[in-house]
């Protein structure tokens, strides 16, 4: 029996899974630890919840349960991967020495993808995230628990940035003057967010908040099946989901790349996102929300640049750093991506208009 099995055998037994089952670690997730479990001809996904990030795991479980019940009633044909109850009919297994765990069915014929390599993949992912929100458009979003408070609150993130300029590392602030200036001259993005919070035309919706491509299940033909990793589901604005797709799908270079000349905005990938999301949302987006489609990318990328630079000034206490200027490079990377979107603004707006017709 390997280390994984020794650690989680009592957990598996609480689900009626044999102790000689095969346990394989899956390492694609950055927050929760995950294993694939094979018990004869049955397969499962076991996940340990990171309760340092999700401080109230039972509220996370309650959100997923509410959505599961709603979809079973109103959209029974939709594939929604919900936790399997244990022998006590609970969605979460908890032991003080081990932590919080849950078990999901493994969907046969499915797989995840880590990198968006084609416009079609961008379309499929955007369609799945849009479909998820559209199916839940009549769900009472106020019922949902806030699993990460202020997760995409740009107002708070900018305030934290301002505080870091006053109390952060002086040398790091001095060497970052150019980036600080880039952030300060784009406060119109913050002003727009303040207007969104007051607008009756921008709805609070059931929002995933973490729309990277690896949070979509694909079938063997490359078609999207459903969205997964539902811990960040909260009330939110659609700009969070669309913006995160733009941030993570558009450039051939990810946020870790230090050669900013490799950063670009691929128009065909942008079209895939817009096509997929709009076609899934059908008539759900208001006129004001449709006006904000391109803003979504500006919003999320700007906020991420702020968060990376704030953490750099605060000596990397949140994200950590693999090398001395890691978060400074990440912040510069995001500003470079932001500039690319600004440079192509007219072209990207024309793509949006063509898909709205």
C-alpha cells in the first residue's frame, strides 16, 4: 500500500470503496489536492479541500448541493458533476488530522485540457461557462454563500494597492515606478466597475469565477461537456467569467512569461470566446452587459496586474515567489497583455458587433 492509500484509506472506506483500490495523484489543480481512485470497474475523483483558501468548506458544499438540486429539477439532462454522499449521507468527509475531503464520480470518456491551443477550444469552453450561467439564470443568486469574500472586488484590490504604496518595501516600489504609473493612469477601469455595482442593467448572476480551460470537461471529440471545480461559484457579474477567459485564452504566452514580446491577443481566439459565450447565453445578456464584453478583459487583467504588484510590494506574502522578482514580472506581463487589448480595441469591438447581429 503506497503513501496515498495509507493516508486516504479511512476516507475511501467511508464511501464503501475497497482498501486495495488503486490511488493515483492528479496534479493539475493549484489549490485542492486531487486523486483518481479505481475500485474494480468503478472510478472516482477524490479531492481534499484547501480550507486555508476556502475557510468554510460546508458552505462550499451547500452551494454545490443547491445548484445540483436546482439543475436536477429544471435541467435534468445537463451533466452536473456533484459529490457522492458518504455512508453518513454527507457531501464532505472530515477528520481533524486529515482535513476535508469529497468524492466525485469519474466521467468516462472525459478529459481536461491545460492550454487553449485552438479557437475551437476557446469557443467550447466559453459556451460551457455561458451555458452554466444561462441554465441558472432563474436561480435565486442571493441564496449562495460567498466562498471567497471580495474575490473579484476591484475596488478593494485598488485600495490594497494604494496601501502597499504607503507601507510596502521601499526599494521594490522605487524600481516599479513605471508599472505603478501604468496602473494609476488606467483608473477609468476602476471607475467603470464602480458604475457597474450601481447599475440595474448589470445583473448579479451565478458566476463560476475561475474559467481557465482546465475547469471544463471535454469528450474524446473535443466537445465541451460541462464545467467542473465549482468551489468559487458565487454571486457575481458576468465580466468575471468572460474576463478570466480573455486573460487566460487570448495570448500564446501565459502570465509566467518574462519575454513580453511573446504576448499577443489572438483575434480568432477572441472571436471563439465571444461566439461561444453569446450563443450560450442567448438573450440573457442585457444591452448594458453586451456593451461591457470587451471591458471584461480589461477589468480582469487590470485587477490581476494590481494584485501581482501589490504582492510584490508586500514581499510576496500572498502568491509567493519562485524567484526574486517573480510577481514583478507577472505584473509587467499582465500590463503588456492589457496594452495589447487596448491596441486592438477597435478590431475587437468589431468582432463583438459582428457576433451580436
